């Protein structure tokens, strides 16, 4: 692959990720088709595969955290992959994952990797500490396990 082609692909992948982050920061799930492949595969166990389940997941996030924001700290693109470390912040003002609103602020980071296909985010892996999020919300993890 020529250096120019590689640079252009990396730039495209970085711009694609920016569209995704813009969707989070504007809470506009109607823009999903601009960055997410229709046959999107998500390896996060709470998000089903496909663009519509992905859209529904983010709509639920925005219901639970109507002030949710995402701030990209680091970003790398190479080949058919783009990866980022993202800090999310918001206030739990609505039900999320069955947890009633607590009014508590949360801030957490994730490491996300996407595979790009046909110019769109087609497959996603992430790493985040849900236990930390639950602790910030004051959720009794033992009670949730029952």
C-alpha cells in the first residue's frame, strides 16, 4: 500500500470516528448511517448486532444520561482499524440498564477498536469498567447479581 493511500485511509477512518463522537455529543441517533455499517457487529454484550440495535442502545444511553458527552483522548488508525481512548461524562437522570435515575454524575473511559468496511464502522470491540460505573451510581452490585 502506498504511503499516500495509507495516509488517506487513516484520515478517512479518523473522520469516521469523529462522526461517531459527534453523534454522541449531539445525541442525534438519526446520523448513524453516516458512520455505522448496516450489518454492524458489536462485541459488547449489552449491544446487539445491526445498526438499529446500535441506534436503540445509544438512544437508551441518552435517555439515562441526557447530558452525556464523549471526549477523544487518543486515536490511532491503521489498515482497516481505528482505535480510540474516549472519556464519557454525564449525569444519570433517567433509567439505564434497569437502574432508576440516581442524579449522580459519572465519568469513565473506554478503549474502543472498530473495523472499517465499505467506508463505515462495521465491527466494534470495547473495554470499559462497568463496575466502576455502577460504583459511581451507588448501585449494589451484589443485589444486581441476584
